[in-house]
C-alpha cells in the first residue's frame, strides 16, 4: 500500500488538490492507496493508522511546515518518502505572524532530522530538489504539481464574470495572501500603471486570507491608492474560473515559490503571465510568459501596457504558455510518478507477483 499523509485536506487549496490528484494517479497506475490527515476529517486520521502499514508499505508525506506530525512521521517503521513543496523562509512571516515564522523555522530543522530516515524524496521543482540535496539528501526526484484539468471545466460564476466584463482591464493575482507573495507590489504596480497610462483597471485578488495582520496591511495600502481592488477570499471553483476568464493579465510579484500553481492555471486559461524572477517561478514558466528581474514601476508599466494592448504580443505569449503547458499534462506526470515508484521498488498490485517471481 501507498498511503499519502498530509497535515489537512482543504477545499480550494492547491496542495490539497495535488494530494488528491496524486492519489487518483496512483490508483490509475494500479496501486493500492489511502489518504491520511493529521487534522480535519474526510479520510483516515493518523490516530487510526498505526498497525495498518507494514514494513514494506510506503508512507508518502506532503511536507510543508514545522509540526508534531513530522515527529510522528519520522517514528513510523514502514518505508517513508516526502513530497517537498518548499518552506517559506521565516523572515517573510516575522513582521506579521511570529508563530508562523517559528513554525517555518522549526520545519526546516525537522526536515534535516527526517531526511536520513527516508527511502527517497520527491520535490515539485529543481529549485526545491536542490535545497534537499544541499541538506544531504542524495535521492531526490522532481515531480511537478499534478493538476486535475477536469476541475477547470466547470461553468464560471456568471455574476463575477459579468462584473469583470465592464471594459476595465483586470489584473489578477491568485494565491494565499502571505508576505512572500508581495501582493503589496502588485497593488503598487497596478496603481502606478493606471495613473501613468490613464487606463481604467482593477486588481482582482483571490486566495486564503488567514494571515490577518498582513491582510489588514494590504487593505490599508489599497485604501490609499486610486486603483480599484476586488478583494476575494478563498473562492469556490466557479468563481476562480470566472476570475481567470475575466482577467487580462496575471501579475506575480512573489519572492518565494516552490512551484506556483496559479502560473499553470493562467496557462490553462490563456491568460498572459508577467512574473518576477524569483525562486521556482522561472523554472515553472520554462521560458514562457514574461519574466522580469527589476521591480521598477516605470519599466513594469511599459511591459504591462504592451501585454494588455499589443494583440500580437499577447498571442505570442499565450502560444509560449500553451507549449509549456504540454510539459504538465496529467499523463506525463502520472507516468513519471510510476517510473519513480518502480525505480524504488514499489510496484502496482498486478505486477508484484511477477516481480517477486
């Protein structure tokens, strides 16, 4: 059996969606699987797991932050591996949430202690894989985030789509409202652009808003600016699809990403991406979209204006994103996962007898 372990499973959460998609992919490959959470409900809880896994079973842990669950994981006697999406450096959190900063710091410390107990590790990017290798983990494979494209075929929320169809240019950001995302820079760039070019536009912002102090700072900044802000929280899929379909540019100012799922989502909806060159962002884009290294507002405004109004450029960027998206097709990632598992001695149920014989 392969049991995936994660801290929790949340609706509309990129990592939770990835966990579910991986479970589906492994079942398609013929593996006997289970999902296990440290908190919350909807699947097997860790308190019910001891004794269910044998020494040759695999516990595959979605490693994300410091937690007592990490210690529980390390103590298990089955085969163990992690899926590493990276841990945000604690310096980003400290001005807004000291406890979260401590948890991030603890998570990196625990990671060093856990690595020697693993059979192997998976990372969503070479950026994250390199970090694990730097900690001494020699057996790391890259497995990109797996999206279930069928989820994005849902009909968009018509009320939101109509609101976004009023002639204004919609500049979108999707993601957890956290300081490493530098959402304040998105607001400042959009405000500068609107004022410099006299272009009616709005910032559309969707994502988890549990970091209350940072969200309060964003709202206070937005109140001082002239650009319109449409503040959305963690939205249902219909509204997320409407946000992508109704927007004209995805602007990412983030300074730390282990992968950045909204870049793929933008590719799915043919939404041009303009993104800061940091962490795994350029790797995920893979030469598509438009990547910039300076946050100079006048320079950004010129590129934004071109992407919003130069149709030939927009089509060129969209074409590059479509080509890049081919690398993230579900069947390719599923096959990569199957190869990695077999390379480490984990075979689908139907193949186990043949391998042992």
